[in-house]
């Protein structure tokens, strides 16, 4: 095999590995008959009350840190957020602790929207609970 062929194969393998997704959690969802509605996070943030008690499938930028577990549509201090309720999910919390997660650029998450759960100091517009799917999309 020529050097160019070897480099091409190595490059292809590298590209494939860069595009892999890291699924942190797949739980049996509460009820297998539940359909998760694919929702744009910006639509949810614009009108969270219309999604209250609905099961959604979201993508966004995830932040995890001291008194913070939130999903946003865009980066920045003024970004509105969805509170990600990992404290109620022991399996997810332990896996994230094992990964030493502090910040992840993009995730996909499935769960139930609850407008009464707004996180630390009620800084978010709503919460997402009963999380049954959490995927890192880096």
C-alpha cells in the first residue's frame, strides 16, 4: 500500500471517529407509547407554556457547573435556558459525574417539559424532567 493510500485510510478513519456520537443515557422511557415531539429549542423558549407537560426531543448547547444544568439555543450570558433536571435521574447524574462533564457544546435530549421547574434562582424558562435520552453530539 502506498503512503498516499495509508494517509487516505488514516484520514477516513479519523473523520469517522470524529463524527461518532456519545450516548450517555438511554433509559426505558416511562411509557413506550409516548411519542416525543421534535421541537426547536428557540420555539420552546419563545412560548414554554404551550409545551408544558409535553414530551419533547430537543437539541441545544448544554452547560453543567456549580448550580447550573441548562440547555440553551445559543451561547452568551443573556441566553434564555431550559433547566435540565439531572438530579432526579440517578443513572444520568452518575454517568455525567464519571465523565467529569463541565460543559458540552451540543446535546440531544428527550424528556417532559415542566414550566414550574425553573432551576437555580428560577433563572430558566422551564425545566425538562423524566429524561430518557441524553446524547452528546460533539
